[in-house]
C-alpha cells in the first residue's frame, strides 16, 4: 500500500445485507484492501440521510463511499435507490460548498462480490488520494505532521 | 401550504459574509412539509455552510435551531436566546417568517435562506404545484374548484384560449389545460350550466397590486 494513502480516511457506509457481508467475505478470502477505510455497518443504505454524508466530511472524512445492494436486489425493495438519489443530492451540496463531489460515491455489490467490493474500495481510496486530503482537514493534518517531525 | 426552495450555498455565503456567528433558523410548518426549511433541512444547510466555511477559509461559525412556526411571536420567543447569541440569522422560513423574525429583533440582521415560491400542494412525492394565486376574491365556486387564475397560463375566466393540444396547455405542454380540467370537472358534477355565465373583468384591487393586504377581525381584537 502506498504510504501516502495513510494520509486520507474514507468512511464506507456498508449495507448489512450486501456490502458488509462482502467485506466479511473479503476477510475470509484474505483479500486486501487499503486500511484507510472505516466501515460503518448500516441496516440498509436507504437509512442514510444526506446529513450523514455531510457530517462525515465535517468530522474528518476525506471521502465517503456508500455501498449498497445491486439495483433491484435491495432487501427493503428500494432502499438503495433512495440512497442513490440522496447521494446525488449531497454531491450537489458538496460542490456548492467547495468540496469535490467525487469525494462521495455510491457503488452496488452483492454479498458474494468480495473482490468487486475491494476493487471499489481501492478505486475510491485512489480517487481521494489523487484529490488530496479534504481541505477541511488540511490544517489539522499539518499540525499532526509538525508534531511528528 | 407555502412552498419554498433553498438558495444555493454560494448565494447564502455571499449574503452572510462579514458575520462570524450565524444561526440557521428553521420553521416546523409549511417549509418543513415542502422539504425546504424544516429540522432536517436546517441540519443539512448548517452542515454544508460549516463545510463551506472551513473549505474556503471563510471563518464563520454556524449553529442551528428549528422552531414550530416563525410567523408567530409565541414561537419566536423560543428562539430568542439563540438569536441574541448569534451575529446574524439565516432564516429557512418563508418570506413571512423572515420578516416576523426581523420585526421582533430590530437590531439583528435576518436573512432569507429560501426563495418563497407559491401557495401549493404536494402533487406527488417530491413534486409541488401551485394552486392558489391569492387574488383575494376567490372564484373557485364558478369553475368546479379549479382555479383559472392560477392554473391557466393566460388567467382566462371565460373559456379556453383555443391553443390547447389534446388536454395540454400551449404555453407549456407539460401542464394540463386548466380549462379542460374545469370543463371535465363541471361535467362530472352536473354544473356545466355555470359556463354559460359570462364572467366580468376581475377586480384586481383585492390582490397584491394595492400593496400589502390586512385583515382585521374586530371580534378577535383586544
């Protein structure tokens, strides 16, 4: 793993019925994914509100990944479709506020798609690494680096 | 209900620039129902403004509060302490709410975070449509409960313009022709004879053209 990756944090909201199980499977399969990711188990991505994403950025996330079931396969029928619309709405807010909307992304996986999930996580971490740390965290990170050096 | 829509973050940032402590004040009535200024929207707006402040180094702090009704002094009092602490208030109430807050706190800058749009209803999930133009002289009884003043693009009171296609308005094909709806409705309720009456030119003196309107109920005055 690129050492630069350690400088960023990606919060991944994972649906209990698919992505969270896929992350579990990834562990069983010994699949590696970057340690920058903090997985938050959610009962369904439809439970996620717009403010959850914004609060994640406010509280230090450099990127937010929402991982829900494949479209048409939601355990609660259309929770993932609700989440998709909310993610798009939150991206508008991020853009207006001065953050890159690419820092928030939704992906769809099934509980058997461990490899795809790890690929999505790697891709998200790479995207966020290219964008750099969130401007909300830059001052804090600089302080931490100064203390270390 | 009153239907409103949020202003964009850059617009709001431009409005509140120069203030250090901003209170985002929501309203629990109409704007909550139209998803523009209730508790949830206040939380989202406050979060987005905090992100904007930190991302763009604007240096303002944001607090949030939602009261039951911004257009009523009894409820405004519940926000008095929070408003006093803030440098400025960003109201997510309708235009009436913003002005009620500003009148109560004479020395506090109060800004509108929403664009108040119209008086309407929730047509379907996520869609609100205008139903009443508040003309002050309701004519709904003559038109089967469908308002030609609001819903006909040309505000015609004596029949359709002749430009509609199928049942669509020629001004906007996405909109139903109000006169088609009026005819169907009057037919359904057996009152087509109402259309034989010629409506005289409407008295617009009861509308906003004469300045803000006041209603006084002597039996309720103290």
